[in-house]
C-alpha cells in the first residue's frame, strides 16, 4: 500500500490542462479565492448570474480537501440529524438539514448540465450500529427522521445481512437521495465548464495578502468589486478568523477491483450502499464505479493531531477492523492510501462572515462535507449578487463567527488548539441545546 491519492491517479488522461499561474494585474467583478467545492460552486453560480469572475487556487481546482475526500454525497456530515434536532428543535433542524440537501442537488445538477464525467453513482446511505450503544444511536436517527418526516428503512440485526455481507453489526438505517462521486474529477470537470462560461482561472496561485479591493499573489494581483475567500487552513496573515478553524484528520484506502462473487457477498441485495458505522471515529466505505472498495477511517489520537500524519499505521488498523467484519475480503489488496485534513469549526457548522472592516469581502471557512461546501458556495454567490435576502435571514445566524461555544479560543495558549476543538466538537454533538438562543436579525454576521 503506497501513499498516493487515488483520485489524482484518475486524472491521467483528462483533457483539462493545468491553468497557468497568475502573472497579470486583473480587474474583475468578483474574485473567488480557493477552488475547492465551495469556491468552485461560488464561481459557477456567479458566472451564471452574469458576473465577470476570476478564480484562484494555490493548488489545482479540487486539490485540497475536496479532491482528497471519499466522495460520499450525503447530508449527514459530522453532525447527525438527531444531534441537530436536539440542538435546534424541529423547525431549525429542517433548515440545517435542507442546506446540504440543496448542496447535493447543486452538485448533481452541475454533473448533468455539463456532462461531467466523475463516476456519479446513486448510492443509498446505510448507517450501521457497531454495538448495542451504536444501535441506540442508529435508533435516535430513526426517531429524528420520523419526526421530520424523512424516508428511511430500518434493518434490525437479523435483517441487516440481507443488504450487507456481515452479521457483525447490531442493525442499520438506510435512506435514499445520496450519491457517491469522484470528487477530484468533479472539480476538474466543473473547472472546464467554468472556463467555457468565461471564468478566468489560475491554479498554482496563492493569495498572499489583500488590502482594500485588491488581492496580491506571487507575480500578480486582482482588484475586484467583491472578494470571496473559500479557503482552507487559513493563514493568520490573511484573516484573524483563522482562530475559528482547525482540522480533523482522516484516512482513505482504495482496493483492487472486487470480483463478482465478492461483490455479491458484500452487497447481497445488489444495492451498492455507502456505509458508515456508529464508532466515535467511524469507519466508512463504498464502491466506486469500477468496483473498487474505498475504505476510510482514523484513530482517536490522530483525528485532532496538530500536524498531518502520513504513516500507514492508522489505515492498516482501520483495514484490520474492516476485515474482521468482512473476513471473505481478507485477500483483497488495498493498493493506495492517503491522509487528509478536514477543516472544521468548533461546532461543526461552517463560518460565513462579511469582513467587519471590508463588507465587500466574504469568508467561507470550515465547511464539513462536500454538500455543505456546495451550499455555502452558492449562498455567498447569492449574497454577492444580492439575491439571497430571505436565505440570509434564515441562515446567517447559524454561521456567525461569534456564536456561543463551550470552550473559548482564549484558552488555547493554556490547553492547546486540538483540545479546544475536541471539547467544543463533543459539546456541539452530544450536549449543546440552542433552542432558546436569541437570534440576531441582520444580514452581516460580525
Ligand atoms: C480524507 C477525507 C475524506 C473526506 N470524505 C468526505 C466525504 O466522503 N463526503 C463529504 O461530504 N466530505 C468529505 N470530506 C470533507 C470534504 O472534503 C470537505 O469538507 C470539503 O471538501 C470542503 O470544501 P471546501 O471548498 O470548503 O474546502 P477545500 O476543498 O479545502 O478548498 C479550499 C481551497 O482553497 C485553496 N486555498 C487555500 N488557501 C489559499 C490561498 N491563500 N490562495 C489560494 N488558494 C487557497 C486550497 O488549495 C483549496 O483548493 C473528506 C475530507 C477528507 C480530507
């Protein structure tokens, strides 16, 4: 097993050339910095709204978290529906579940509209209970979905082997409307569509500084009426909002293609489900269109590690656990693995703000999940176009930087950023109840 991102391997032979670095001084309506799922979606929606758009990325389009991800397109991000429901109550939980659902619709729409070849697969989600406690978690999801009237199928322990080839789980809940995708091919395909729409794109171009309406790069600059930063791992020199973001580390591995016998054992009903379990650091897996198994996971120690860890040890342990549940796949070889850092906020909802000193500048930070990132990109694009008034009222309140958290950032020098984020994440997932919170009614959030 070598350290290599399989999605990069699949870029071999695509027709989109690397867009050259910026060497000019440009003037535009809107500059989008960062071409992950959020920035690409923002640029796309702005181009459709008739804006002249420039898009910069320090890597390639999709080259960071987006193009490292497992490509599960499900509204279930790190916050489960039952957790959102506990925290916000039914009406607001619906708002918050609706956001990634809209994100998924945008991604699927782009694939269809531009004929993007990116292995988009309709794959129902299956959330499985690893043990008795996990089965309780799954049941909490069942109740939450019932409360909000979302469709689902419940598989008690004895029925679960009808759909997944193991009797090791305690039961599962399945729901529709979710997809698998090759996220890097998607990003590069959307890049091609954006070029066709007239968006000027420069890859390998880092925004190093900004002042007033101008962003400076190594060899050029862009002056824009509006600037949208959709970046990850933000540097303090660009924004003090950097304090609001940390990362969670996870790992992925890809196998050789499965044979037809193993496929039939793995998914006995023929439905190729995308699955994750109820463990705190959960294991997740799905099939790609060419019948490879993509397995992801991590460890409690490395999830909030300060620096990226590239050794195979964590992935090997995840795969050992996977093989215990599916011993008939023991001989299946996993050929590549890769680590990735997901940017998160302290409560796992994104932070979207207008810069307090420069309201023509918007920041999108800490989107957890591709659907959330797509939603946020569209949201800020509509803010920039002035067409999101109703949504602004509805959503900004969740995303403001100064929302309440359990552990404040000023404790960081004493207990460290990883612990501040781990405690806040746990609080947001398992304890926090915001129902009585006063809601600020304003369209800028700082
Ligand atoms: C291993 C792994 C597995 C995952 N699996 C899933 C999954 O199955 N499903 C799911 O929904 N989510 C998954 N995620 C999470 C998901 O990938 C992210 O939440 C999502 O991609 C965030 O998108 P984004 O656009 O906000 O950020 P990013 O994709 O990180 O995009 C930010 C972009 O900004 C650029 N940038 C940063 N700074 C600068 C600068 N100064 N100048 C110019 N450009 C800059 C970066 O190069 C990058 O391209 C996974 C993540 C990882 C790492």
